[in-house]
C-alpha cells in the first residue's frame, strides 16, 4: 500500500510540470497564431535552434548554466521562505566584481586556474554581499523582500551602467563596455570545435553541493524547518533571522557566480546586455523543478534551450525573440495554477492510504 | 550644485511634481482597494505595464484615447481576474502570483510590441492627452497653474482620492470593507461576503492600476517603451505601507515621490554634474529608505490571511 502510494505521488510530481509545459506551449501557440505567425514553423525553428547542430547544442548548454545557478539560488532562498526576485541585480554585482578583480589581477601573470578561481571567488563575494542586503532588511525591519530585492536590482543595473560608461569603460571610450579580459582569464572550452565553456560544469557541481547541503546537513534541515514553520522552528532553537540572511547570502553568491561565469565564458567583457533577464526567469526555473536542486538542472536546461532556440528562431523566421520570455512566463503561470490541484490530489491520496 | 537648485522655477517644479505623482496616486489608491480588504496589492507593477501597453495599442488602432483607456481597463481586469482567482480563491502566495504576473506582463508586452509595432527606426506614436484648463480657477496665482491645468485623468485621480476616502471612512459599506481586512472571520460571522468583497477589491485595483499605466503611455507621453512601468508599481506598494494603509497617507507619499522625481528630472535637464545613472537611482533608493523606515507598517490585522469561505470550515 505504502509502496503504491509513493509511486503515485512521484508520478504526480513528474506529471504536473510536464502538463504545465504542454499547456504553456498550447496557449503560446494560440497567441502566435493570433499575432499572425505560423505556430508549427516557429516551434520547429525553436527546436532546431536549440538541438539542430553541434554548435546550437553548445550554445544551448552555455545559456543553461546561468539559469541553473540562479535557479538553485532562488530555490535555496525559497526553501528558507524568502523570495529572492532580485537575482538579476546580484548577477550584475557578480559580473561587476569579476570585471573589477580581472582589472586588478590581469597584470600579475598568474596561472589561468588561479586567476579564474580568484576572479570567480570575487564574483561570489560581490553577489553574496549584495544578496545580504534584502535578507538583512527582511530580518531586521520586516521589509518585504520582494520590493527591496527588485529595487536593489534596479540600483545595481544603473550602477553597472555608470561604471561601464565611466570608471571602467574600455580605453577608447567609444562603447559602453569594459575592455576585453586577458586570455588567461577566459573559461576553457570543453567540447572540441564548439564554444561550450566550463560554466555548465560549475552549474552542475553547485547544484549538487546545494542539494547535499539541503538534504544531508543540519544547516539544510534548519533551512527547511524555518521555511515550513517559522514559529515552530524558533521554538526548536533555530534562529529564523539567521536563516533568512544566510539563505539570501547563498542565493546572492550563486547569482554572482553566474554573472562572473557569463563574463569569463561568453561575453569576455562587461556590458549591460549580458543578461536577457536570467534573474527573473530563474524563479520559473526553480518552481518548475519544485525547488529540488537536482531537478533544477533539468529545468535550467529547458530554459536554456528555450532561450537559445528562440534567438535562432528570431533570426531564421523573424518571430520576435521576446517569445521566449512569454513562453517562460506561461510555464510559471501554469506551474502555480496547477499547484492547488496537485496538493488536492496528494491530500486525497494521503487520506486513502491511511 | 546649490546654485542649480536655487535657480529652479518653483511653479514649474510643482507642476511636474503633480504630473509625475498622478500615476503613483492612481496605482496606490487602486492598490488600497484590495489592501484595505486584506489582500496584498503587490501585483501593481504587472497591471501598470499591461495597462500602459493596452492603452497605447487601443489608442493607436482606434485613433481615440478613450478607447485606449477602455482597453487598459479591460486588460487590468483580465490580469487581476487571474490574481483574484489564485490569491483570493485558492490562497496561493501573493508575492508568488504577483511575480508570475509581472513576468507574464513583460513577456506579453514585449512580444506583442514587437509583433505589432516592430522595431523600426520610426517610433510609433499616438496623440497624447491634452491639458484642460478649468475656467476662472486656473487664473489663481501659483495654485491655478499647479492644480487646474491637468488632463482628464489628472482630475479623475483627485476625485478618486476623495471618493475612496469618503467610501472607506464615511459609508457603512466602507466600514464592512475594512472589517473584512481587519478580521475576515468576524466579518464572515456578521454575514459579510468576505471573498466577494476581496475579489471586487482586487478587480478595482486592476482598473485603477491599469489607468496608471495608461497615464504613462498616452497622457504623460505618446509612446510605449518596453518595461516602461520601471518599478513604479513596487514603489506604489511601498507608499501604501508608508501611508499606513490610508488614502490620505498614500496621497502624501505619492506627492513626495512626485517631488523627488521632478527634482531629479530638473537636475538632469539643467546638466547637474552628477552622472545621470545616480539621479535615475534616486527613486529606487528612496523606496528602499521608505521600506527601511516603515518596515511592515501598521497593516490591517487580517492582511494577507487567506479566508477559505464558510463551506471549507
């Protein structure tokens, strides 16, 4: 009896996100048709754009890396019942930390592995410190972290805009970007003949680490306890404010790392359009995976594929690339729309299995 | 810097203060309709953005600004129907649904903006709303120019603040409304349809926040820009908290915001020797300070508490 209950529960857990994805594609297809495009042709182009060739697969994996890192970051904050929607700002904080530290370290002739480690570590620290602020405001003053983190996001994006037009602008002062990073600081390619860089490996390793922390350590247990019932956790000797701030720091650090990886692996310089809104859609990545870091690897790959695919599609048949933002938002909408349904079925199963 | 500040013309500064405050006021007063009934209005940002686009598209295709306003209202109602269904109906987390709607609003407006208007070199424009001077009153020195030369949405906004204040404080229905926000269970026992009031509150929020968006695209300007809501909805949400969930408090907070924004724009225009980005940061930093000072604020005690309805108990 118990066995079959668990089996059904698992089936529902897998079926719900798939249903959400299918529903999103159906509704989006209708909107595409309404806007006068050929839906099937567009979807085929997305598929080809993401999986059509060796190059496009590499591109898709590169796009997935930040989605996975940011998604895991959002998930750990969520588990501790904080809502970090400012991952975009922490991503840019990390990218800024990366550009600044590269600017200092480039003259020291360090071996590549050390140089890359130091730079990425500074991205981690920048993102973490910036992520700490909404956590602190929530713990100390009870300010809504949704509003504070999004405001801080806007502030950071403007600040990076100032930096790349002023203090750290490239030497010719023509473009709003930093000068290209030295060759030693670039992430190595890991697939012959493509531009697939090591970022995806970082993303997978960090997803595994966070999974381990959440499931196998006391700290992880405390995060989940504080997330489920703040009062009960406090009664059990857990300081919920500490959990709020520390999960926000981890969340920010992962976002910052993603920013550093994007600069070292893809753009090789810092400018404002390095992110197509990774931070916002990371929320959908995390929720689609039901906040499980291992499953986030899969949902991150899906979102990477959607982004890379839509970019290609836009180039091939002229449907706006903004379609990917729409598709991703619809996926999230259906995920949360199906949530009550899922808990209803689960509750019913629970009653029947007792 | 000080010289620059001193040389600003006070009348024009106050005029732009009001002009910039209007969308905040519409959004915050709209938000209060759900907040006072106990439902968080954190979805304002999404509604403003959708409203701005719907108004622009409606006005562009019909050639009439009033059709634009109507389209904004319809879009706001549709979006907040989702919000009401999920938050009031199923008890889903308000910040979560609000964020989803924000992403949806960004996705929809970006996609249809490019699909309908393209990204050509020539910017698509509409004819924007004109100011209407009220006879006699607009001749009063200073106040005449500041208050009585608004466009129709501006006047509507002032009346709306008064109407909401009257409704919440002076009518029996308003008392019931606030009871739903303070203590939904007690209100239910007294026979007040808690969930219906809350759902209506969310829809009213949708209408007025969408008009705030319309103000941005077809009254204060004549174009639609992607993400043109620029976190104004979140700022309005913070203002509601700062204003202790009252119409008067929200009005004051919005005027303060409008003033800060006007000052910032004036400084930019006069070429103050501060980088542009830092001036643009001011409203966001301002919101952060507001949130730090007001913290959770004094909100209705039933705020954010899901009420499942009688049959579920």
